[in-house]
C-alpha cells in the first residue's frame, strides 16, 4: 500500500474488512480481515487523479479531489466498484477534502489558490460548486482539513497556522481566525478530537505535534501544548488518533511515534516503531481503534504494514504486504 495513499477516516473503509489506497488515478482495495495475511482485493482506475477519499459510510460513497476535479466512488461493493463519476470545476487546485454527510457538502482545501471550496454532492451526477474563499493571506497553501460543528479547520503550510472558516452557510463561507504560528512551521495534517474540541496538527519543519483548542473558533484558536522530537518525528507527517486510549500516532521519515495525549498540555512520547530500520519512509497511518490495529505504508519501499497498538508503549508488527508501487498513499 505504500507508494499509494490511505483513505481518510478512522479506518478509511466502507466495511470493517477493507482499506483503500491510491496511486494517481488508481484506487486499490485491500482486504485486511486477517492482518497477518492481507491481500489486494480490487483495483479501479478513475477517469482522473485524486488524493484522499472522504467516505460517506451511510451511503457507501467515497469522494476524492485533485486540481479542479471531484471524483465520486460507489463503494457499496468494494469488490465491484463501477467507473466513478467526476465533475470538473472552472478553476482550482484542490488537494484534500472532508465530507459533511448531514448536508451533502464536500469541503476541499485549494492549495493553489490559498483557500477552501464548498461543493454540493447531493447528486453525484451533478456535483456543483457552492462557494470558495481564494487567495487568503491567512490560509497560505492549506493541506489538511477537518470540520466540527459550523467550522472547517485548515492546516496551512505556507502561513504556518491552523485556520478556522465559518461554514454555517456553505454558500457563504467566511474566514474566522487562526492559531499562532509557534511550533507549526509548515503545518501539514489535522486530526479531530470532537469530544474535547481539540484539533491536533503536525508541524513538519518543527518535527512537532500541536494541540489546538477549537472550543471558540469564532474568536481564537489557542494552542494547548506541543511536543517535538527531531529524533523520532523528523518531518512529522500524518496523524492517527486512538481516542479510546487517548493516544496519537504520528508518522515521520524514521517511523511511527505513539504519544500520550491524555493531557494535551503535557504530551509525552510512549514508543517509537521503525521496523528495526527496515522501512524507508512512513507516510500515512490509519487507526482501527476498536480492533487496536494501525495500518501504515512504507512510502518508498511499497509495503503495507499492520501494527498491534493494544499496548501503545510497545507497538508490534502483525503482518505486511509487499510488492506495491512506491509512492502510494492511503486514499
């Protein structure tokens, strides 16, 4: 699965036994029923490239974006996925997306235009742009995105902040506020702890994980705390949250770091996994909190890795699947 990208969502799957990844325009479906014996179950080529998938589990639909194009995948049968539907906007450079299933609105970061787009996906055959914020001086090169209540939160790698956008009216988006830049040099990925109104953000150039309070996004986004390690978290990339056990897992060049987030103001490293140095570059991570299994990708080596995270102080390998093209991501 490495070389491809993992899909968005806790397990990025429309069914408990499947995990999705992508490489350009290709969607890979992996059967992970047995982590010790994972296998490629299906491959689908979309009409256009796409990055992450945001999955509507209730309706078994996955949405991906790339550039000006939105792609909708019918995931009702992961082993028989029809040709996905696409829609091209007039302009844009979309990179990551997240779905608001209650309102059938897809929100996408636009890193080429320093902003965000809202897209009506109530009819996948007729997806349409609702609104956009473009060329914002506060949202330079947004990448990661999460939504909570009436706000979208964007990790912006050029302005080094977490930015908040009011999405209470998807047809009239408005910028709200931003966090401080401290510890967020090249802010990259965002992960939501909705119950505690916290967004966790990686600062790639600061080798850091930052906890941001989003309880009052109309006025301020204060940082609650951060943790950094150039040894374990060099170029901190993606975040997986196990909110059952209050642990964050952060991928980096070197490996995967488990972090105690029970006190966001005083986070601490629990363990570091790198496969005894046999893997090249950990990129994505997906967490199945109920089963206490994490999935990651050796981005350069082309390996899908299943990890036992039942003891976050001792991450252990359950199984691997090799032979995939490099530079694959979880979709």
